[in-house]
C-alpha cells in the first residue's frame, strides 16, 4: 500500500523501504470513527493499528466503572504493539477521540515481520519509549497537578495530533479522560472560557486558543512533547540507527 502523502504514520515512515515491504502486503487502510473502541481491556489483540491522522486515548477502566486516560496516540505511534511480547488479553481500552485513518495489520502478520526485521523492532522500541514517557510523566501529573492544568494539558495533547483548534470533544468525554465528575468539568470549562483559553463550546466541539491554554497547562505537556520529538530527531539524525544487516 502507499502511505498517505504528508500525514503518514511516523513509525512506518521511518522504516527503510525493504522493511516496510515486509508489512505493506498485509496493511489495509481503515477509518477511525469518533468514539469507536479499537481495543478493549480483556480482549485478545487481533490487529496492530498505525494511525495516519486522528487521536486515540488509552483508557484505564476501574472495577467501579470509573475511567481515566493514561496516554494519547496519534500518527507518532501505534495501538496493539504490546502483543509482540506474547499472547495475553489487552490490559487497557483504546478509544478514538478524533476521527482519522490508520493502517491496520493482523497481529500475527505483524509479529512475523517484527521477528525478521531489526528496523521494525527498533521502530517499536521508539514507540515503547515514547509511551513510557507519557505514562511516567502522566502518572506524576495526575498525582501532583491541579485538575484544571491537567485538562488544559489533555486539550493541547489532542490539538497536537489533530492540528486544528476545534476539538471533537464533549464534557462527558473530558470527564472520562480526566477521571473526574461531570460537574467538575463544567466548572473548569466555565473558568477556561472566562480566561479566553476556550473560545466556544457547541455540538460536541470545543474551540480552544492554544497560546492561552498553554499558559494554563502544566509543564508536562511541553516536557512530553519535547521528549518524544527528541526520540524521533535522534533517530532521523542517525538515519534509523546503524542497524545490523540481515
């Protein structure tokens, strides 16, 4: 398959042509519909997804029905890659928050290519490192930073991935992402509108002012973004590492 021009998944785009060729015959382009569940906790992983556009949140589901987001994945990452560590039920639920497209490959086919290609293994190591950064910093942020700063951070995370100031979100979705009650989100939205960080909210869409919202967000957003960009920059400078020949 041919990757979409200009918006290709960064992990796939980083692969040498020969290594991408191991995946290409099995890749199919699929739509990521808003609110679609692409992976559910407890289910076996059937596919690995490489988003080209849109945003997917990784959700932790608690026994009492409460949820909280632990990470967000866009064109810099993939969904379902932990399956390369061995067959086991998914531990988290992945939900599309902003519609887009992705390349999808059966997990068994991806595992076969993963075992053959050092470049593919390296790309997945990049993804694991980027996800670990999100999880580590996000865990500290959830414990130490005010909920308004965390909400601003999440809005900017999503904006970074959709490249648009109008975000396809409802207050109910934000309450699920933040792990707080809906009235708390309503109060926070009111505060952010008063400061100009949120310009409008209507019909399941929130229009933000990125610069004003950044002034409210904690430092975790910039820290995560710089760390992840550093991973890709270092790899680009080394031309996808000096990989062993097959």
